[in-house]
C-alpha cells in the first residue's frame, strides 16, 4: 500500500509541474522539428522513463526466476534436464 501512495504522490507532482509549465517549446530531434506544449513533453518523458524502468525490472526478474528454476534444490549447481 505504501508503494501505491508514493506513486500517486509522484504522479500528482508531475501533473502539477506540467500544468504550471504549459508554454509552447520548440523540439528538435535529428532532422525533425516541431512545437509542443512543455506539459506534453514532460508527460512523454516521464512515460518513457516509467516504461523503460518497468521493462528493465521485468527482464531482471525473469532472469532471476530462470536461474532459480535451472538450479537443483540441493544447490550443487547441477542443471535439470
């Protein structure tokens, strides 16, 4: 329950920050250039960070789970067929 509260607080802070910084800004990436609201840019950056973090966490957990399944219960390091 504590993690949910922390996530909600972070989401509220990002939302407040985005609303207060809603001025249009010029975005350029390689040869691509456009104007967007700073709030949208902030939201997309936070969304990209969360997506990367969750993906990394899932991959790490899958690797750990895979290692546990391959090791025998005796802990001798022998792999199961």
